[in-house]
C-alpha cells in the first residue's frame, strides 16, 4: 500500500525545506544551528502556523518576518 501526503502537507514541507536553509544563509549560520535557533526563539512555531502567508511573500520579507518573531522572543542574531 502506497502512502502519499496531501497537497497542503506536501507544500508545507517543501516551504519549510526551503526556508530553513535560506534563514541559515541570510543570518550566517549552518542549517542545524538555524533550526535550533528557530525552535528556541519561536520562529519554528511561527513558520508552522503561518507558512501559507509566508510562502506567498518574497523570501526577503518572509525571512524578515521570521527574524522579527525570533528577535521579539529573545533572539540576538
């Protein structure tokens, strides 16, 4: 039996797989550090909750929005 993700879940996974390395590059960290930073400062929850809106914006503004969430939650980068 073959199991497939529905379109929305597949799109969400694709966006997250794109945005986390982009965040790492933009803020000069490796992908693993980026993931842990996002988890620690609320960016991960923000991405998961608002991915649909974030993916319609340019990468620059999506990254800025995520960064601002982290900054408001104590992130220092």
